[in-house]
C-alpha cells in the first residue's frame, strides 16, 4: 500500500539480509575455491590429485563470480526501481 505522499515503502529488513547474505556467499565460494586449489592434501585430510583440486577450485571460483554478478544485477535493479 502506497503512502499518501506516493513514496514507496522502505526496504524490509529481510530483503537487506538477503542482499548481505548473497554477497557473503559469493565471497565464501571464491575463498573456498582458492583454499582448495592451494591447500596441501594433509590440510584437507584427503588425497585428491592436483588436477582435480584445480578443477574443483576453479569451478567454485567461477560459481562465486556468477553469483556475484547475479546478486549485483538484482541489487542494482532494485535500487533503480526505488529511484523511479
């Protein structure tokens, strides 16, 4: 419901939480990818060939980048909608 002076209501705290959480998760995926790529097998406590670690780490970094772009576009679209 619009206010009498036609202002849009402010953003809910849930939407703010979702924004922050989505950005945080992009950092987690990128950090996890970097960690897997460069961690020694003793640190991971499993034996994974170097090639598989590089591929898995690269996939996680790429996924984090894709999530960042999607979250950024969603957040910037919401900001543009608020200013109209």
